[in-house]
């Protein structure tokens, strides 16, 4: 496969090889840009440029990983979220665009110069905490994860984005956080049911199961967070949670059972109920 040639020919051939991808052209272009260290416009401007043997063999290795359905973000090691370029590894979930709704809902509850205390439970790559830190530079933000490998990446992202006001703590939800109380708790916990057919999709196989799966109905982590956060929220403080497309009712019920007020669900850009909030 793939005879050594110029940019245009290599792209044409690799697009044909990515039969299982929804976006074969974009994938091929991103991988080639990654190997060449150029932007996509370069590929069009210099479409008849020959690749060196080294570049070519490196591209082939990356393309083969993509052919086996490994997500682009893990191959390049980066994913854009809230216009932040975040490093991701197999220890972290790949941030999804719909999670930006969660960030938006946190931001609407904070004035520009707010100095409130916020905690992001299960931060993964740090996406939510860092997006909030970027927009609300005076807030005190704590981010947790039960995976030390994920925290290492989140800390790296904070450093390279110069958002060093975010602090990180190794903790499974509230376990290591004692009596701390905050103004906002935000979380995108695992919420997929263990038997959900969605888990058979090829791309998801590469992501950490602990960041995706949460028991029989996908509600274990959500339930734990709703129950425990109640004791860590100041008066009038908010809990904001991302959840699955079919969990609006169950999540609202859990918020109600635990005596939260002002419970409301927000819909994402695909009109899917995605974020539910409750106030103390
Ligand atoms: N939204 C992700 C998916 O459907 C799941 C993320 C999560 O469980 N928090 O693939």
C-alpha cells in the first residue's frame, strides 16, 4: 500500500484506506500535518511536494493506527476544547464538544471577576477546569481525578496553558477532600450503562473504561456525586452535571431526592438533554 509520492497523491490514497472513518479526508490531512509540522493550508499550497522517506514512513505508521480506529486525538496527542489545545493520552477521556455546554452553564453562574471556589470532579485532561480558569481568572479552582496518570496530564496542560491557578488533587470524587465547601461543583462523570451497545463502537475502545462506564444504568457515579456534594456546597451553591441522552428524568429525580432546588436540564446543540443542575 501507499507508494512514496507527493502530498496530493498520498492524501488521495490514504482517504481510500480509511474506509471506516466518518471523516477520511480530515483524518488524513490532520495526520499528515502532524508529521510535517504544518497547517492544513500548507497541504493545499504545496500539494505536489514530495515527502522524505522518514516523513513518509512516519505517516504510514500513524495512518495504520487510524485504520485500526484509534481516535485521531490519541494519535496526535492533542484535542481542542474551548479553543484550548489540550494534551490527551489513553489515561484521559477525549474531551467532547458537548461538554462545552457544561462550561457555559458554569460561566453563566460566575461574574467576570468572580473569586468563587469551584471544584471539577474527575477532571481527566483538565478540560473543564482549565476552560473555566481561562474565562474566570480570579476563581479558585480545584480539580480532582482518581487516576494519577490523568492528573499528570491535567497538570501538564495547566502549565503549558499558563493556567497555574488551578490546583489538582488525587481523589475519588470527594474521598480525600475532608470538609472543604465550595460555590460550584462541576463534573462530567462516567455515565454509560455497562450493557450499552454504544460501548461496542470502535473509537470508544481506546478510552479509559473508568471514565465512561458507571454501573448497570450508568448512574452510579452521578448518584454518588449528587449525594456527597450536598455536604460540600455552601448556601445557594450549584452542582452541575453532564449526563447521557436518556438520563434527564433519573438525574432530576436524584437531585430531588437529595433535596436540591432549582433543578433544571439544559440541551446541547444536537437538542439532547445533556446537563442538569441543582442548587442548595
Ligand atoms: N459523552 C461520552 C460518550 O458518549 C461519554 C462521556 C462520559 O461518560 N462522561 O462517548
